[in-house]
């Protein structure tokens, strides 16, 4: 009888693992940033951890695009993102943009910077689905 209860409890425990709350925050998110370009926008995506600083760089032709910042835990249904975007081509041709949006997962956040013409940056954070 003891063995039967042990098996029953083990199966019950395994079944309950598969029913985790959908509110449980994952450890990683996918950050997608769309940057303006003279011909077509450039999109950079990277996995970022929750609550830890991140930094990533990608080369796109002559452009080196660096994203760095921190995504903080959910508060009032939003995630706060401290983000710095560095777009580097040369000493004379580069830009840095720092933003601090409060984001809703899956909803794009846009910002425009005026510098003789308007440049639109788009920031999107989604859950990592494995």
C-alpha cells in the first residue's frame, strides 16, 4: 500500500509541473529594435535576461549597432526597459539614443528623433518561446 501511495504522489507531482501559472515570468525575453536607414529600416533582435544588464553588438555592412540596457520585472502590467542604442559607422557618422519606456509585452513602442528629418525607432519585447 505504501508503494501505491508513493507512485500516486509522484504522478500527481509530475502532472502539476505541467500546469504552471501563465503569469510566471520567463527568465529571458526577445528584444527587437528597428532602426531607421536611408534605404530601409534595420532590425536587430537579441535575447535579454530579466533584471540583469545586457549588451550586444551586430555588424550590418559598415554599421555597428550596439544595444545595451536592463529590463526590470513586471510592475503595473508593464516592464520598464532602460535601453541605449549606439549606431556607429565612423567617428563623424554615429548616433546614440537612450530611452526608458514602460512596455507591454507584444506591443511595439515607437520614438521619433528630429535631426533635419524624423527618424523612427521601434522597440518590441516578447516572451522567448522555446
